[in-house]
C-alpha cells in the first residue's frame, strides 16, 4: 500500500486531522453507549453528540436545532431536495445549474421522470451564472432552487446571497450544496437567505460517511430516512457517534484555522498556478479568477489528454485530478467544463490541483519541478501538436454535447 504522496486532490477528499482521530477514538472503544438511552452510560454519549452539534453550529453561525447529522454530502443533498418537495406538494418546478455535483444533478434527472420540471441554469465561459436567467426562470410554481456555493472542479464561487434574495421574492425554498465552501469561506447562516445547506465531513478533515444538513428554523422539513425519533424525528437511525464527534472536532479546527489556512493555501495555489501558466506554453486557467476558492486551480493544457498528465504525475507520487473523482476512468470530458463551452483541446487537457492546510511549499516546488518536463514529453508524443489547426477544425462542436449526468 502506498502511504506517502504529494496530495493535491483535496476537493475529492481530505486527510483526517490527527486531533480529529484522537477525539473520535474513545467513541469507538470505551464510550459505546447509545445516545438515546435513559442510563448515564448512554446519556454521556448523547451529551458528546450535542457538544459536536454546537461545534458545527459555531462554524456555520447557526442554532443547535437547525443541524441534522447525515452520512455525508450526497445524503444531505438528497434529503434537502426531497424535503423541500414533500413540504410543498402543489409546486412542481425546480431550478438548479448545469454544473452541480452528481449528488444534485442525478436527483433532478430522476425527478424529471416523476412529473417535475427542472430548469438547468447555464454558466458563461468563466463558469459564472447569469442572475437575469435565474430571475426569468423563477415562478410561483418553483418549489426549490438548489445551487452549489462553490464548484468542486473549478472552485468558482457563486453569489449565494444575491441569488437567495431573488429566490425569496418567489417564496421558493433555497438549498445550497456548500460541501466545497464550508471551512474555506466564512459562513453566517443567522444572517443568510439560505434555507438549507449541505456539508460533508471528509472534505474538511473528518472521516468519510459523516456530514450535516442545516435546516433554517421555520422551514418545513420532511425526513427522507424514516425510523426512530433520533434527531427530533428528522433523520431516523442510531447516530454515527464516532463520525459526529469527529465532525464536531473538524468543524472546531476549521473555524480556528479558516483565515490563516486559506491565506496560506491561496498563496501556495497562486504560486503554483502563476508559475505553471508563465513557464508552460499553451495552457490557461479555467474559471472565474476572482470569485474562486482559495485552494483550487483547474488548468487546461492544450493538445494533450488530462488523464495522461495525471498518470505521469502519479509516477512522481503526485495526486491530482481531472475534475470529478466520479468521472475518472471515463474519457468523457467534465460536464462542468463542457457547460462553460470551453474548446475541445481545453476540455480534454484539463487537470485540477486542490490544496489543503497540510500542503507545503516543498510539495509545490516538487510539482513545479516535474510539470514542464511532463507536458513537453506528452506534447512531443501527441499526434495533434504538429497539425493543431487541422485537428481543432475536425473536432469543432464535439464539446457541445447534451448534458449527461454521470456518477
Ligand atoms: C464531495 C461532494 C459531494 C458529495 O459528498 P459525499 O460526502 O462524498 O457524499 C457533494 N457536493 C459537492 C460539491 C462535493 O464536492
């Protein structure tokens, strides 16, 4: 098993913090009581769960009654969408975007077969939304608007509060997939237009399989998972106690480090990005350069396959991604970059580096040392570089296929 690598794939998952492991271990061993039990042995575990809930609310600027623990981002997105629709059965219209995570897009695709109409808002070449298009799509029949805070592939950040103000005018529920934004952008739900917000533990240095859904007090909610009366009847099933304790600790650390870590990550990201695009010809940064997460860069290298770059990086022990972990293995270009209408060469030659608070200057140096050689070697092998113009012509239009949701 490979243990050490230069890990620049933090939008896919993150290292569990050592403090987080330390906090959860007692709840895997000594403190195994059921938090719902009447006895002290279980009750003390219930208190620890409440403490974790307070740690999560502190990070979000929310109240304790507004947090539901889930199994992660995918469950949070599914539960929020279902809850909003079940609570307003008379409304049959949903608005989302073309660049959402499959956890949202797949649900919307299914709902289209169940009598719902879904509007998929487009993005421009920088990955940004047109708020006039949103405004024109909203009607009194719109039950739900579900839009991500920050894009996992490009890091592009949407103007969530501006969107929320428009959504509120039409009385629709506003759900935000903030899996990539939490811990990177300060949140204050008490002063927000967002009704429901999804976060995932393993994107913020907690383990996989734990997350939380914020539901604003007063927003009608119907549970997706029915069972016992755990979590005020809003999510049945005995709580994942070690996961919840870990998520609480991770949230506390995210809050503690948010400013310092994001400043550092941005500096490292900018150094990586700037050096690459100034030293390597024919490459460009994908996505809005100003409204962007501090830890993410998505760069298109023309005339080569992103997957070939990733394999070469892998041989140097460097982990990056061609966008979504869900689509790796397939040579189909990313639905996010396609929605941006990028040219064929960029669609196929793009890779993403995503940093974390554990990323070091030495690791960035290592990537910068190997990248120019990798790109040069792959381009020399590329059958396209010699006749780039002809190839481009041949491939024109290939990037404008229909949106296909893949998992
Ligand atoms: C990772 C991710 C998810 C899914 O979260 P899981 O906890 O892996 O289910 C959803 N949305 C976005 C934007 C993500 O990056």
